[in-house]
């Protein structure tokens, strides 16, 4: 990883850290989730970067992939457990980071257990370690606190303009994962702990898509839409909120949603449905992005206090 690339990751991390701090300070029960995500995404842009994906705000048993629709009237519920997941990129180099805020006294332990699992995992990381050994650290902390790690959500390698670059870092000891972390790579580590089953399922709601195949969808009538999306976000995940002009062109947001759905059925887009554990359960998540540098050191780009100045 050359110096210029490291610098871009660090810049993305620094910005993500600021956005995360604002979320912690400002998100409150009663807030409109549309206002929350819009204001955090705008803040990323004000700070000179771009969102690497729509800011996620997943509530209570929702673990991931919820963001606001353009006409969303939803609010942050009282007593809720809220995950804010933020992605920032500088020229395609991505910092991916998440926090959980509990507005209920009942879930302090759940939140702490998840934070501790991440801290211990970050301490264990070194080039050459098995991804499964990091998973084992996460699993042990979460289980010792009486919760379940979410088994079908995982950390991941990152690459230029690519959030999930192929390698996964499980949140439990996975004997089938033989992967080892390599020098010069970027990873997002993201434990999830749950009071439910520790397994998430796909909801019907889809708030987020990304372009899966660009070239092979050229003959479709929706070609122009894919082109517009690619121009703005390439293959990164996006929200309908980012394309107000397309909503007008196609004749309304319901029509645009229909088109996105069809394009994902035909393999041109990837859909990211909201992922939830069982109703009534609560899920917490924390996430940081790390670089394994060539000298063997580990740099957490999204925690400024551990970045050497
Ligand atoms: Mn994330
Ligand atoms: Mn991630």
C-alpha cells in the first residue's frame, strides 16, 4: 500500500470519526430518520469527502441496511437501540465505521459487550492471523456477557471503490474460514451482538442498491438510469434519495423503486434488504476500519486517538 493510498484512507477515517462524533452528540429519540441520515451525509460532503454508502440507521432488532426513503416519515423511537453505520470515501478509499446508541437503560450491557468485543478484536489483529481467530475473540466476549454474536453478518476486506472485497472476518470461530489477514490490506471489523437468535433474516424493505453489472445491462430500456447512477456512485451502494432528478424523469418515486427492483431481478443491481433478528430482540454493532501496513503495524483509521500524528 503506497503512502498516497494510506493518506487517503486516513483522511477518510478522520472524516468518518467526525461524523460519528456528531451522530453521538445529536441523534435523539423523536428525530426524523430522514433528517438524521441527510444531515450526516451532508456533513461528510462538507468535510470534503463522499459517502461510501447511504448512512445506515438500523433500529432495535434491525441489524443493518436500513436508511431513510426519500419520503420517510419514520422517527427514532423512545427507548430504542440505534445503530449508525457510516461509510466515507476519499477517491474510492473507504473508512467504514459504526456505533450503537442505546436510549434505554436496559441495553447498556449489550452495547458494552459489543464495544468490548471490537476492542479485543482490534488488539488481536496482526498480519497473518486467521480471520477465524478474530471471530473467536469476538464470540468469546459476547457470549461471556450472555448475548449471541450475529453469525451471518461479518467484517470484510475493503478495496478501491469496493466495500466487500471478498474476504470475510466472521463474528464467531468459523472452522470453514481458512483465510488469514494479509499485509498491505484494509479490513472492517464489525461485531454484532444480539438478545435474539444471533441470525438475521432479510426483510421485504429495500432501501439500498448497488450496480452489479454495468456493461451487460446496456441493452435494457433502463440503461440510462444505470448510466446516471454509475456516473455518481460507480459500484458503491446508493439510496433513491441521491437521485431526485431520476424520480422526476421516471414519474415518481414508486416507479423508480419498481425499476430498481426489476433491475435487481435481472442481475444489473444488487439489492440490500434490511437485515433483522427476531421481532422484540435488540442488536448492537460497533465497527472500525484497520490497515495492516507493510512494516507490520496496525492502523485504525476510524479512531483518531490511536492514529500516530
Ligand atoms: Mn459499516
Ligand atoms: Mn462494514
